[in-house]
């Protein structure tokens, strides 16, 4: 929004801004924030930054937890959810070492920048261009309980077929798995999606389209246009922030949880991608399979080589693997194909022009830290290019047929994504050297990531599950 501090200070005075809110990102990918009176944003602050205690942000411990935040003036935008007029900004985090401020290598935005710099040094491309698809669920409300004598949750959705007998309604309920592109009056979240997309435009985020998704209980999708990786990492955080707050302002509850409803389609975050060098799409080569170049095929080879390991970043919750099961348009098989949603990498058949030829990775979901997800995807693909990993030679496709229709014997011959978070972490511990290339991902960060996810596993696995009472209580 602003090119320099003089421009920012002038705007603050003219628009009578009262507060500046600085948004930071913790290890898991949640926003944290701190605020200052607007008059404190000046040249001195831009030079010295703002000191804060980073000990609660989840990163690997350093000698001192004092960190320094430097605002990114170009990211400034008015926050629509505050009562007092507030300007919101992102920024970068530095650590204090021997009296100097140096970039904190583990900070998510710095990881993305390091990954792009590594790509440039390899002279492979100048830009990583991505386009995520955001799937989420909207409910009228939810509740959960985790205590010694009770454990469970309840979702409330007037749209769903299960609510037909619960409360008086207009009689229009969306059937299970029957929500794809459903129209009014069934599509009760249409106005909400319009409002979200209008807010995204205000934030400089270009929307491709939005619609009701397959899930019959308020599943939504918003797809954004292709954009530079760092911008879309920032935008991913903002999309989640806006979606949750706009839904909440209307008395609704929005979640990006991968599988909130049993036996319904889950929420993914498919990531479309291509590389550009000097403005040209290096993934394009006319006449080859799906018009994809050999460089693109090597990138695919890298992704498929490391995809089980990537799941630790792309699918980092225990709930993630309740989505990655057959029968719900979620990928389970390691392979690639054109226009095939059952493979983990799908090449859109409608993207034919030189500028648009690309492919999508279908396993990620939005419970991950978007900066780590996108940077890890890039590093895996670059490893494939550097080492010339050909997916054809690895028998990873193209699978131009429905993988769900194969016999059990045929399925057993294929490679599959991890079935749970334990398997993903085991793959990650065994295969992560590609992330260390160019010092992009610090080993300390990877170690702490594993430690954090194992803690989540213990939290989930140590508690009885309601289904266990159904199966075992009377034995």
C-alpha cells in the first residue's frame, strides 16, 4: 500500500488512523498480533523495529527470545473488524546476535524468501507462481467437550439433511455429497461467499471464482488467481483471517479443518503451480504430454519422490488423514495424470496456453503453515530438477484412468500417501535432506516441527474416542 514511511504517515494523518496492528505468524501458522498507537509509526521505528518476546511462538529456542519485528509498509491495509480505525501490516522478524539484527532464519516469511533465492541461484527460474483452492465448511455453530467424564463434539447446520427433523426450516436441505455447485435456495452461504470475495478484493487478492462444494453440510470453495508465491503465502493467511471473521460477524462458524464431518467430502487446499524465468513459463513445451516440458516432469518427479515426507508440512494434523481416503475425491495414490482427480498430481486439461500450463498438488490442506507448505513444495520440485528425477521411469504415470476403480490387487502395486500422521512423520524423519539444500530450512526448525506434531499425536492418542465406546464398552 505504501512505498515509504512518509507516504504512510501522511495517510495515517489524513484518514485519522488510531492504531497500527502488526500481524506475525507462529510455528503452526496462526496469526499473532501486537498493536501500537498510530502516531508511533515513524522513521525511527522503521529503522529500529519493534522488540518483542518470541518465546511463545513455538520456534526452536535460541539463546535469547528477544526478537525484532520490521513492518512491511507495502502490506498495509485497513482492518474491517476493529471498532477503532486500525491499519494492519505484515512484516519480517529478526533475531539479535552480537548486538546486530539479523533475519531469523526460522520465520515463515524468511523461509519462503530463502527458497526462492535458492531457486534463482540454481538458475532454474526467477519466480514460483501458485494458485491455491481454498475449501472450508460453514456451520451455524459448533460445540465440543474434552473432559474426564465426557468427550465429543456437535455441529449445527440448518442446510444439512440431518437437521431436517431438528428445527423448523424452509425444507431446502442439501443431501450428503450433493452440494457441488448447488443453487439457491439450497446454497445458504452464497451471500457469505460474496462478502468474503468482496473483502478479498479490498485486500488486493484476485478471486477466480467461488461456489458451493460437494459436501452437503455447508462446504465451500474459493479459488484465487495465480500469483507470486510469497504474496500468496501472505494472502493465504489473510484469506483464512477474513473468512473466519466475516462468518463470525454473521453469527456463523467457518473452519478449514480437513474432515469436520464423517462420511462427507473433506476440505483440501489444492495448490496449482508453475515456474517462470524471464517472464516465460518453464513448464510449457508444446506437443509433449499435456504440453508439459521436461523441466516440469522433473519437478513432478521431485514432488512424487518426496510427497510422503511433504505430508508432514502439507497435512500436519491427525484430522488430515481422515480426508485422505478413497471415495471423496481426495488423492491417495502417488502418481500424476491429466484431468484425473484421483491422482495426487493432476494436470488441468483446460489449461492449454503457454502462460497457463501447470499442474496441481492435491493432497495439501489448510491446517498447515502456508509458508512452510509452499516453500517445501518448491524445494521438493527443485530437487527433482537438479537430480533429473523422471516420473515416467519411476512408474508414477501418467494414470489416465480412475484409480479408485482398480482391484485391490492392482492397488497394492501402487505407492500411496501416508495413512496417518505417524506414517507421515516417519517419512519426514527419513527423508528431509532436500529441505536443507541451500540452508533454506534450518535443521532446528525441522526438529522442532517433528517434536510439535508428536506432541499433538500424544494429545489425540491418549484420549478415548466415542467410537471406542460403541465397539468395546460391552466386551
